[in-house]
């Protein structure tokens, strides 16, 4: 009797960010996580994507100061979304900086943030369904048993009820600024000599990367209207008020050229996605 073919896992991504305003022509958050990033790393798209605030991770920590604006905890959000649209496993993606941890917590690094995620998911009183809670506790035990953070047995493999961490360090904008040539192509400035164009550093991180993109965008926007690249007639604002639009543009342009795609796919965020997403 032939073996039954196993159905692929239906996985979702809970990523830090926000959807485009209701009524917008395109939901750029959805486009980034469900289309462009999987295309960049050559992996299947998730079935579902959900925007989260980093505060939802901190809300799971019983020791963190209570605040009225903290909102729904991540474990409660996962449980609620499962009731609405079932899925088999999830990837949680969030920026390392800025930190929401109190001054009493260990120094901020990707390892500590990942531990805090699983400690919150696996805590007493967690709202995760039983099988998901069992999986989160097993993952926490495995992490705590490591002699050093890098001492893992094998790369992760998506399994039913699993929750997988993508702590983005360098932060998400570091992926966007990985290649100056790609940014120039995305902004329509590949062939332009531009006065006051910002000096590009290798792998700028966090706020530095966001500010670098801001300066590049605003330098071009300061040109006379008839000299601005055409894309500036399609995207209003900069990285402060059109963050997802510019991010989607930069990623889209990268996927249209093999050399630009290779430049971005070597970034740590892309490398981790390549590792996590199914082949």
C-alpha cells in the first residue's frame, strides 16, 4: 500500500510591525512578510502573517512593570488567532532594539531576548493551548541546557505546535541597508551623482540604519521636482511615515536582480529565515 503523502505544515509569522491603514491599496506589511522576504531567500510563503508590538513579548514577563498601554500578551494573541484561523506552527520575529526590558534584567543580546521569549511562553499561567505549551517548555529546557548559546544539535526544523524565534539583530533596517547599490536602484538613483548623498557604512544597525535610509530618501526628495526619480511620485514620506512602503520597494528591487538578491540574502536576518522556512 503506498504511503500517504504528508501535508505541508501550515505556518504563520508573527512579526513586529503594523498593517497599512484600512482602505490602503496595498498592505505593505503583508507584502513584506508573506511575499518579498520568502522570495528573497527562495522559500515558501507563510500561510498567515500577523503584526505584533514588541510590548506583547514583554507583557508575558511577570516581573516586568505593569503599564496600562502594554496590551495583549503574545501567548494570548497566539491562542486567539488559532481559534480564528488554525495553523500548525509559528515564527516570531522582532527587533532586538529598542529594549523593553527593565534595568534589572541581564544585558541585552539576542540570546537573552530569545530566552525571555520562551520563558514568557512557558511560564505558569501561559495562555497557550496544551500542546503548544508543551512544545514551548521543551524548547526552553533545551536552551537552558546548552553550555554555550551556539551549542545546538542541529538547525531547527518546523514541527507541529512549534514556536520559532527570529530575534532580528542587526535590526530589520540593517537588511535594507545591506547594499548601497540596491538602495540606489530602489530609489531610482543608480546613475545619479547626488550632492549630500550620505556616506554608506557596512552593516549599519538599528536606528543608524533607519537614519541612513532617511537621509538618502530626503536628499533625493530635496531635489527640484523635475529631477526627482519617478518613485517619489508614488511614495510620499520617508522612513518615519512610509516605513513599510520603502522597505517593500527596497526588497522588491533586490529580488529582481540576482546580484542584488545575493547581497541581501547574506544578511543575518535573511540567513535565519533561510534556515527556518521550509524548503
